[in-house]
C-alpha cells in the first residue's frame, strides 16, 4: 500500500485503537450464527495489542472506546479514570511482561466500567449508536499532541477502528472533518467491520486516507484477521499485498434531515448537501432565485442529472 510520507523500519509506530463497545450491537452479534461475543473479542484484541507492543520496544499504543453517547480513553489512563487504576491489583506477576499486564488491566477495567454504566433507557435509534465521531476526534487530538512533542519526526501514527455499529447520519460532518484531517496529516485509518451492514462513512475514511477496510466473513477468525491484516506497521505494508476495496460507497448525509441519500442538492456557496431543493441554504443562509434552482444553477445535483424529489424525513 502506498504511503504519502516516507517510513523507515527504525521509526516508532503509534497505534490508536478505537473499539466499538456498544452493548446493543454486541448482543446482536453474539446471537447471530457464528457470531462473536464481546468477551471473546476483547480477549483477542488484547492478544493483538500485546503483539503490537512486542514488535518493537518503542511502539506506542492508545485505546479509545466508542460507546453509546460517549467516547473515553481506556489506555493510557486519564486523570478522570485514575480511580480505575487504584482499584487494580498492584502485585507484580513474574510470569507476565509488566507492560502487557498494565495495558490488559486498564483496557479490561475501562471496558467493564463502561458496560456497567450504560444507559439502557434508549428512546431513539440514533441514541443507541456508537460515538465514532467523538472517538476519531479524540484519536486525532492525541496523535497531534504526540507529533508536536516529537522533534525528530520519528513517530508514525495510524488508527484502527474495530466496529459493529451502523452509520449515524447525525455524525456525518464531524466524521468527515476527522477524515480530511487524517488525510492532510497522512494518517491512515484502518477499519475492521465485524458484524452488520457495510458502514458508508468508515469505508470512505479508509479509502481517502489510504487505509485498509475489511469486513469479516467469519467473525470467529477475528484474531487471525487482526494479526495478518492489521498488525503490520506502515513500513511493512510497503512490501505486503494487503486487502483492498473493490467498491466504495460515496453516499453522503443531507444537512437538512440527516439522512443518507443517493441523490442530493449542493449549495454552490458553502457546499452543504440537501435531499430536496431548498429556496434558502440553512447553513450559510444564501437565498436562491427560481431560475437558480435548476440543476445548472445555485443548487447542483450530486450523483444525478435530473431533479429528484425525496419525501421529507422527520427525525
């Protein structure tokens, strides 16, 4: 896979791992034929994390949970979660590398704490979606902070998103901002889709940032997919033949009803997308005359050549 920046085998690799901890979709995944439970997936993720840290002594790691309505760091521990660190067993295990032990305990304790405190009183479908936008924003901020402190430019970051949830149109703008920020900083975003339908936004994230998008055919082989596809760092990827995307879904979410659309109308001033012709842009407040509301005028058409009216969708 091509990389827009030069990489060397001597450089430190920073892996920011975003884990979907949404209990609602994990319950569906576990109940499906050949499905995978969260406990099984977490144990395999910890093996993958330990393998990443073992590849090189200066490899770095951050783990972020994309939960229901919130995103939180599981590792490294933050000041807000210091109580979790105090609750852990402080004894040393001579049979285990202590770095592995610390990472495993922090990630496991953080995930369990999130699952215990989840709000089960969900009133709408969107409220039950994972906060992918928040997790990506936190990942980009964390990477930016480390890169600013890296005077020698020796850290090469990448993001891996392990997800099961479907797209949330309400998060479209925030996710796309993160994607373009990662593209500008030459940070690849990899996506491992374990269960459910294809995710449109994360497909675009992997494609735009030269990352890897992989939907698992057999979730029971989750660890094998992780080790063979997502463990190689950015230097090793230049010599490997890794999975690619044959087709990418480039659909967008409209700004008016937060609905994923096949055909939309784009404001020529601020490039906001709408599912139907609007006399005034709700984003920049630009008004369009009747003559400009044609396909060749102020509101143009995406993925279409004829005006297309979609029944308004109310959230």
